[in-house]
C-alpha cells in the first residue's frame, strides 16, 4: 500500500509541475487504460478535487510529516499553484465544471444532505481557500457573479456567488445540521466569510451580495463574540484552566476576524453606508488603525495597503469622526511633524540633510498626500474644524508637537505672528508645505468658504504679502519675490477667481529663467490685477430660428401634449450633437423651465410629494444667512457679472433666493439624533445648484425660485441639488442620521463600478494612488463642476441630467474621467494624482462630444442604475 501511495505522490507531483507549462497542458487529453474516453484537462482537475474530498488524509507509519503528504495537502498544493498563475488558472480553474465540482458539497449541505467524505470541516476550509483565490481575480470574480450554472437548494439555477453567500449565512447562524457538532466551525466560518469578502469589497460583487444582508449576519456574530469576551473574568494565576484561556484567545481571534471582514465593506461607497448602518464603524476603524500602525497587509489577497480604504472612509462625516476617535488623525499629524520639523539628531550630525529642491521634499510627500486624502471631502473638513478657533498662542515651545488638523492650520498655514515663525526649525520649507496643502483643499469651494468664514485666510495672506516688501524710505517698497510670496500670490488669485479652464488664469508657482523671473503682478489688496482676468468673448444672442427654438415656441401647453417629453429629448440630443452652442442663455432657461414644468405636473414623473410653499419675500427678509452662505453669494454674483449674466444689484435677489430655499428645505428636514457636526442644523455647505439656476435664469429671482420649487418634486433633484436631501424626511431615518448623502452612496458607487468596466486603466490608477474616484466626483458634483468646466459645459451638464435622466450624472463623470485618461495615468506615475485632479480644471471636455458615448452607457446600465436611484427612499438592507 505504501509503495502504491509513493507512486501516487510521485505521479501527482509530476503532473502538477506539468500543468504549469503551456506545452504540458497541451498534452491533454490523454488516453488511459480502463477508460473509454480520453482524460481532458478539466477531467483531471475535477479528479484532483474528488481525491481531496474522498481521501482527506492517510496514515503512514513512521513518517512525522505525514500530514504534508496527505492527498488533500498534495492536491491543494497543485490547485494553489495553478490559481496563482494567470494562464494556468484561466485554462484549468476558471471553468464551469471545476467550479461546480468545488461547490457540489456546499450545495449538498444547503439541501440538508450529508456529505460523503471524512473531516468535512477541514476539506471545506480547503475549498474556501481555492474559492477565495479564484474570487480575487477579475476573471474568477466574473465567473462567480454572472455564470448561473449551479442549482440552489430551491432548485433554481443561480451563480456561484449566491451559493457561497447562502452557505456563509447559514454557517454564521449555525443552521447546517451536518456541521453543528464541529469543533473547528469558527475557522470554517472565517474561511467562507473571506471568500464573500473578495466579492463584497468590489462594487459589482456587493451589488450581487447586498440582498442577503451579510453585513448584518457578520455584525451579529461579532456582537455575540464580544459579549462572550466581556463575560470572561480577568485571568488570575492559578484561578483559570489552560483550556479556558485557550477558549478566550480563540474567541478574541474570532472577534478580530469578524471586525476585519466587516471593515472591508468600507472598500466601496455603498458598502461604507452598510457598515455605518451596523453601528460598528468606530470599532472597525480602530482595528484598521491598529493594523495600519503595524504596517500589516490588508490580507494575503490584497496587493495594496489600507490607503484606498482610509480615503473611502474619510469621504463621509461618520467615517472621518471614526478616524479621529481611533487616533488615526493624530498619528498622521505627528508623523508629518516628525518628517517636516524633527528628525533623528544622530543622523543629522553624521549625514546632514540636503537642502530640499522641490517645494515639498520627497521625505514629506507621503504625509502630504495622506493629508490631502483625509481632507479631500468637505464633510471631513467640516467635522474636523467647524466652529473651532485657532490656538494663536503667544508662545509655542519647540518641543510642543501639533496633534490635530486645527494645529496644522495654526502652525503651518496661517503663520501670522513671530511666535509661530520662531516655533519652526524649517520655516520656509514648513510654511511652503502648509501653503501647498491650503491650495489643494481650497479647490473644494465649500472648504474655501469655511476657511474664509472662520479664519479670514485670504486677508491674512494679503497682509503677509503687504509686509513682504523691500524697505525704502517714504515710498512703498517692491514686493520681495521668493518661494513663499509666489505661493501666496497663486492662492490669492485662485480663491478670488471663479471660472473654468478658459475663464480664468492662474499664475504659475515656479520662477522663470531670465531677467524677469516672475512677470506676473503681485498684490496686497483686492480687486485682482486685470492681467489675471480673461475677458469673456461676447456671444451673439441665440438665434431664434434654430430647431430647438422653434420646438419651444410650438410648446405652449407642453404638459397637455402627449409624447412631448420624448420629442423634447430627441430634439435636445440632436441640437447637442449638431449645434451645442444653441443651448444657452434664454433658450436654455426656457428649455429647463418647460421640461421641469412638464415633469412636475405628471404623476408618473413626480418622485417627491408636492409641498405647499408660499414664496413671499416678506416672510424671509428677516431670516439670517450663515457666513458661508454670504461668502458663497458674493462669489456667485462675481462670477455671474463676469459672465455678463447678472446686473449690479443681483446680490440682494440671490440672498432672497437662498433664504427661500433654506426655509423651503428646512420644512422637509427631519429631526435627527446625531452627534455629527454636519447634522446640527441645515445643510453645512453652500447651495451651488441654486446659484447655478439663478445664473441660468439671468438673475430673475422669481423665475429661478418657481423652477426650483417644481424641480424639487423630481427624482433628479435628489442628486443634482445636494441640500434637497440633507437630513431629509424623504429618507429612511437611519440614513438621514448617517450623514451620508445619496450622491455618495449611490452616484459615487456606480461611478466606481462603471469606471472599472468602461475605463479599467483609470480605475487601476486610482487604486495604485490610494485615492478614490468617489472622492473627486463627490466634489465635482457638490459644486456643480464650478472651477472645473466652463459655464457653457456646466449648463449642458445640468440640462443633460434634467432632460435625459439622473443617471446621466454618473455617465458624465465616467466621460470626464475617460477624457482625462492620459493625464491620470501620467500623474499616477508621478505620484500626485489627487493633487492634479483637485487643482487642475478639465480643458477640452465638451458634454456634446461624449453624448453618443453616454447614450451607449444608458442602454447598458440604466435599468440597474435608475432602479437603485429610485430606491433611495427605501430602508437599506
């Protein structure tokens, strides 16, 4: 028998090595004795799996390492090797017969049958290992999610993903009788949760697994494990048996395993919302921070660290609060300070640090990008700094290290006293770092308004520029041109000018060679020098003989005309593809007014119940606006005047419009119980959509307000007009209390999902950079692409979404990222992708050029995307 087994081991090892090579696999099919048909490659792999099932181990006397020579171990070694090699896996593993063979015992157990092999738990754990390796690859994941060739317990044909998640849920609640008495059940549970994790940490996988509520099952198991840990008394020497100690350790490992798997829901926007709903966000983030500080790998199947997950978590208010409470933010700040201002003294003595040549030294680049990722979303900045004053101490001890974002702003950005200057060892380098960080985070217009309203950032920079002059007797000296004054000049122009790529000019931040190293004017007070303002070419009024104008003129009672909406869509698409410039000015205003009117009176088109709001100016005149709103109004009016859309006295009308909008939206705001700063009152940011509508209507307050009130009944308002659903009564209470907007949990989720399919190179670039598409898209959408697209394209974005449907918001973002593909790949190489996407506008992008592409996306994805958008009022499961 032992000689036969040695022959078996030798044959298996030989064949296993043979399968690694292309020519080795070409030897199949092979004719063998006592078998009518030749053995194909698939037949051989299935035979290996059956050997693993039937002969899990074999007793060989006198051999200490017999377990490593067991049939299961030998077969697993072959299967793992094949899984780890792409070409081998495609030919040998990623096939329906192999998947069916791996799932056969699972399906049998789901049907309540007994499996006819020994050591079922160990064998199933090995099966889970192979399934997890398959699920980590795109080909394997697609096979699991979409190939419906397996028969479920109910007798219907379903995909492998459904079989695996059903089995995992039953394992967690211990409803599989054949395994109920197993002593290694927790290991088996963990192995199958890990398989599911390879699916639900992707957008497409979560889409399939979400209906099963696996997050709820995992959190219930975690709560049970936590309660068991709490009930165990503190170990006292001699008072507790070794077996009890081992049980406690096993339970703690199981508890951490469950937290680790829960944490991986945070890999996608919708998954992060599911995690938040479980109430275990803080514990998961604390666990992540403990692994992050130890520089541990996410898992054996992950190529990258926790960077993407941290960025995803930081995109939401509850996520960034959890990061702060876990100590992550403090650790990040301390790490930054140690590389920027500190350093080991012995290293400096022996190897003095070279003078940095780049604005941000390479040693600080990682900390800089980590801070940019953390502060990318307005929600994060608001939770970390809102209503907090700067320390502004009279003295800063040299050994005192900052520990919060407020400290970073105080010590590195707003350096307005000698005490702050003297507290820095590397003043110029550190302040440059702070100004670069300020420049990036101010690209988010809401963050800019918050910093301006709380800390008067631009005024402090202007004062510093005023002081940075040469000393002369009597006359005002010339500006001193150095690295810091150039950085400040760039920021001052950026924060004061609004406009797309062809509407504003930002001075460079590098000196030129030659006699005049910086030919652009510096200033110490507003208004800006005229050289920074690009004159808008005066466009002639839209011709009224265009087809779209004739169509609108013939639509006197559009709400009563059958088929008008479809005719309008066709006419809009035709005009956009042939004469996109015709859709602007009064034509655009009339078009939007009519389409909103038509949809708001249609029962099938109204998504939100109509609200009776009396728009009387006298009722809101005494209502106060926040400082953020006042600054936003000033910026909007300045932009409107620059575009020749508004008159000199438009500011008062926009103030009244904003007051009406706030009053209207507060009436539909639920009273939520939450400690989040962003939920303590109305929408914390500025209403960029209402401002955009005001500009489209050329400053006509009455017309803009009527349009917005009607627009609020439509589904598209939930995604274009962000304040519309802030803590809204239209959302389930638990979602309203989460502080996570549907634009993030729904729109951003599908942007990531479709990007992976449509523009895979860009998706991979984001993963490699540690940044997420949801972060930048959330910013673009919140401020209606202000500062990123020219006004005409902003209008086309709004019109496209209102006329063609809210799902076009997703398709436009995909089109923008596709348009930027080459730049994104380039900046991934230079490791500054997030900085590029936030700081740079989007030149050359025209909605009309990508309309045909977006129509194709609509045909492919609308049924799925629009269904989910319509489900925002439903309780999440």
